[in-house]
C-alpha cells in the first residue's frame, strides 16, 4: 500500500515540485496551501506531513502544535520546511515534536532520503535505545548491538557502554536530529541528574575513536546531534 504524504506550503511551485518527486517515488500525495487546510486534511491520517513554517492563516509552528496536541494526529511524523536559518526556530520546531527540519532551497533528493528514513524507522519499530539488535553499517563503520562491538575497516574499536549507546542510538536513525535532552533521557534516564555538557564530552570521545569516520556524527548548532545519511 502506498504511503500517504501531506505536503503543506503556500508557494505553488514548491508544492508542485515536491508532489512531482514524491509521486515519482511511489507516494500518494495530498497538498494544502496553509495550516488550517492542513489540519482538515490531516484528519484523513496521512503517514507523514511535510510542513512549511511561514504560511498565511496558520503558520507551521502552530499547525504542528495542534497536530501533536490531538490524539488522532499526534503520532504522524512531521518534517519542517523553512527559509529561516535561525537556530531558535530549529530548536522550537524540534521541541514541538517535528521529526526533521530542512532548509530551503530544497533538494528533492535530500528530502526524499529523509522521508524514506522516517518510514524505515516506523516500519522497523526503531525508537531510540530500543532499536533492533542487528548490525548497522555505514561505509567502513559497523556497529553491532548484539555483540556490543564497533568495527572500522574490520578492526574492532573499544567503546565504553555510554559511548556505544550514544553512537548506536544516533546510527539507528540516520538523518534524525537528537537534542541533548533526548540523548540524556534515552541513555541515562529521566531520573538521573546529568548536565548537557556530558553529552558533548561523550560525543567528542566517540569522534576521537572513530578517526576518519568521525564525520558521520554531525553537530546541529544549539540543538544536538545527528548521524549523517
């Protein structure tokens, strides 16, 4: 069955561009030109909403907030599109529950990769530290949850427990941005008092061990980290 994607943007050329590329990849696509219309069409429960931030009638932030506040639509993944580059907007978007955040001008290829990654996570049941026990491969990097090992070019590199868990969590969802708070809660738990700086220190140590593969972990300024696709 085709995945249903709702694309919301007040610029018709962007709607047409995204719809064309998504349909070409086999998705069932609906469009809306503002947030109010998007909320109406979201009642049909699309599998994903691609949502522009700056729109008339109802902007993307408020639309996302209402989607996440409704029991009927709270679980629908949201990808934000924006022409803004301020990190405050990015932080707010992620805090509202957006799954990803892509700046304009949009690369259809990049957007499709993000969309497919979101659907892969949903289909495999990947959710934070509860991801499966299989191997995750990226170039010469191999992460095996079952054996708790990391190999680069076939050579095993030792990672302490917390460093391994952070790396495996990031790698389980390529392209997804994890805030420092989300990493802290997933790895250390909500009842342990740990400062944000702890995550940064662990990521620095992980990068040192990864050596030439350190680039796979990308810093999202003011927000957190993600594993490159």
